[in-house]
C-alpha cells in the first residue's frame, strides 16, 4: 500500500491549485505518464476521481544518507508530493 507524507508546506501548495490531498493521492491510481527527472523526482500526468487532469511532481521521502535495503522495495518509502496542479 502506498503511503504519503503530507506537511503544511505541500498541502498549501496543492491547495493553491484547488486540490486536496485525497484527490492527489487518488490520482496515483490513474496515471497517464510518468517521467523520472534529473534531480531524482518524478513528473506524473494523472487524473483525479472527478476527472480533472493534473500534473504531480513527487519523490520518495528518504533521508539522503539512508542506504537502501536490497530486501525492501523502494515503494515502501512514503511518497512526498512537491506540488500538483
């Protein structure tokens, strides 16, 4: 199951674009395109349950010095949404 990390900063950013955390989270089930960016984050074009098409910029929330465990999937790290619009 996908986990998300929400803080006041990213909640304000998506709210400024008329989106809620629930809408953004649900859009991960309806992805049209997903592109890895040079900084390690992802750019995703997706659709919300209401049919709104949005862009979501996100990354896995991991500490820089955290060494990945080869027995644990990276997907276990929470998704940190940078912005959505």
